[in-house]
C-alpha cells in the first residue's frame, strides 16, 4: 500500500536523454507503476541491500528493479532502476552459480 504522500523516481543511467523526474502522490505513483509494470511485466520479489524490491521482466529480459522505501506498513518511495549498466551487473549476479 502506498502512503498518501508517496513518491517515485527512475534511474535511467548517466547516458539517458530523459530528464530525472520525481512523481509525487500515491495516485500518480500507482498510475505510473501500472503503466510500466502492468500486465506485460512479470515481477519477482528479490530484496536488495535489506530493502524490499521487485525484479521487473518483460519477456525473459530484466528491464528494471523496483526498490521500496517503507514507512511503518506503507510504501513511502519507489525507486526504479533501469540503467542498462546496473541491470547488466545484476543479470550477471543472478546468473552466477550459487
């Protein structure tokens, strides 16, 4: 559940032509999440650095990581990582034998 004053942003990486925007308000954050991570995506729970997170796949390709900042029992912030370099590194870590 998103906090009423939740916010979200996306890390596209340093080479991205897109501006860094912060979306505020639970309704706007939810609308953006559903737009990018709705029916076409598969989301898999995978905590990162002690934070709750989801790996986002389109088809079999990792296309983003959603990291949540919690406040009590609600989501205060959603940070989405789509930086190709960071995703490439994570892909190698996920594929490494245990």
